C-alpha cells in the first residue's frame, strides 16, 4: 500500500498522485495533516512545521502498517505513476527481496527501526 502525508498546500498534488494510482491499479492512500496542527506558532510553511512533519513519518508508517496489515511504502505526494510500479510486486527486486526502510512489512525488525 502506498501511503502519503500531505498538508493543505499539497492537496492538488495529492489528488493527482491518487488519480495516477487509481488509473494503474496501485493501492494508495493519502492522509492530510491540517496546516495548523502544531498551533499558531508553527503554521504550514514554517521550518518547524516541515521538520516536525518529517519527524512523524516513522510513527505514521507504523500506524499504517498496523491499520492496513499490508506492506507499505511511503510516497511523496508530488509523485505521479505513468506505469504500474513492478517493484511493488513480491519477489520483483533484481537482487532479491527487500525489507528496508522504503518498503516495510510488519516484522520485528521493522518495529525496532520505527
């Protein structure tokens, strides 16, 4: 499952990414972070907003692994698929299976990393 976080300024890009997923049969979801979720001192566009949102990625990935019960891959919302991503399929990596930071299954190693 492709998962993404985005703020209101990136809504158009998130919708475009989701549309490309739907066209090609890629399972994707995008979660909007309110532009004011950190309060008035750290609005969307501020460095604090950016760094704190980036810091949330591990917790977000763990949450998505637990909710979907499927392997997940984090996708930036400015991504747009033009063909099906064959590397998302089991056993598709040239040098063998991956269980790295980019694509994760809910395993004990993943839990330690996240």
